[in-house]
C-alpha cells in the first residue's frame, strides 16, 4: 500500500484545525497503521492543537515554548511524533514552526487536547453547523501557511458572523455576482447556507487563489468518480500548498484531508473527515490504532454516490494581476469534471 498527500496534511492540520480536535490524531494513527511512523512505539505522547498541558499547567503555543526553554533542562530531547526524530530544546522552536506534531518525554509532562467537549458540541449540532465547521477547518489550515496568512491578512479564524460579513464585503467588491444575487446580497443575521461558491468568493476577496471544481455524476458515473479521485491525487501531489479540500454535496460539507493508493480493487481512496462523525467512535478508533478501525476515513470511488459535488481547492496567493479576473467564475478559477 502506498500513501501520499495526507502526511503533509498531518503536519499542516495537527496544529491548525482548532475545530477538529482529532484530525491530527487520526492521521497519525493512520500513518502508524501503514507502518510509516514508529513514533508511538517509541513512547511519544501525541500533542494536538493549540493548548498544551505541561508540568501541571495548560499553555498556549508561544507560552509553552517559552516555558520549556526557560524551565526544562537544556539537554532535554523532544521527540517528533510525525518524523520520530529527537530534537534538543534549542532546535524545538524551529522544528515546530515546520508544522510537525511533537511530544515531550519529560516525565511530569503530558500533552492532550482539551477540546473534546467542544468537538462534541459541534458534532451533535451538525445539521446546522457542518458548513461552518468545514469553513473554519479550511481557514485554520490557511492560517498555518505563512504565505497565505500574509497575503490574506487573516490573523485568526473568523466567527460565523464575521464570515457572513466578509462574504457580503466580497460581494460588494464584485466577487461572485451570480451567487450574491441568488442569496439577495444578504447573509448577516440569517441562517442561509454558506456553500462552496461563497467560501471561494471570500477566499479570493482575501487574495487567496482558489479553484472551484464542479463534479456532475448524472452520466458516466464510474468515469466521473475516477476523474474526481485522479484530480484529488494530482492536487495532493502537486507543488502547491496542499491545504485540505472543501468538499460539498447537497446539504452537507466535509474535508478531504488526503488520499491513499492501495493494491486492492478499490485503488486510490480519499481520506475524508466528516464533522458528523461521532467523537466516541473517533476516540475508540484512535485507541485501537489499526487500519480496520480507521476505515471510516477511507472512501473509494464507488462511495461517491451523490449526483453533484463541489470542491474548493486552495492554489496559492492570488496575485494583483488576476484579482479582477477572479471576481467571476471562469476558466481561470473554475473547472467542471
């Protein structure tokens, strides 16, 4: 079995997906199940997200780095649970900025995510919030890419109200006039669905280049399914930022976090995180850490049964020369499979 795409995603997601507390854990467990990492066997504790428990206290990232550099022994080695290499405290900050997971072998320290209850709240209201959840997942990943963060001037993940306001500002600036008209130019204070075109308009308004991909499976279903899979494979193996993909069908949105290729009849399979997944199921799967228990992440081409899908792919920084061009969905930023 060959794995690709999701390893880079694991590095990006582990510290960035504030609203998906277990994605970094899931990917690491998946990597382990394929035999691509020995980090767990070497006794590493998994660190997820942006709150760290160390020496009996909780720390934000910058404060935690200051703490270990000030209070821990200079000779102490930190084990990276993605690459399984050890780093001295003097090298830890630089290594962390490369967006790896990491763990501390110091005996009083333990790293866990305190966001399980928050994830449960999001999950059990997913009928109303899965779109928002996926939007924020995508934006959190963007914030941990230096080039995209600088270009977009984003400093933190917007709330749903702020996102609604920003989309309306994008409309007023001329982005996606057709979509704006369909929603009567108003989102603020409403419960209207924020879909792929709205997300794409917002990102382009913030100078992030995207490609909106429409996939229609009404005819030639098997061929179209494989075209979608091949397109995702190319995306995660390209030289671009490899930000997780916003993946939408009627009434629901999910996040494509990678893709794998195996030797079975299924061939390539998407790795999809669904905000509707039960946190209890996820936690149980992580405790088992076997390929079978992580099958809920894997989606072969035959599982793509909805008549239409939309994908929002982040392609890099939107340069000034193309800012006006991006206001409409044309061949510059739109593809139909």
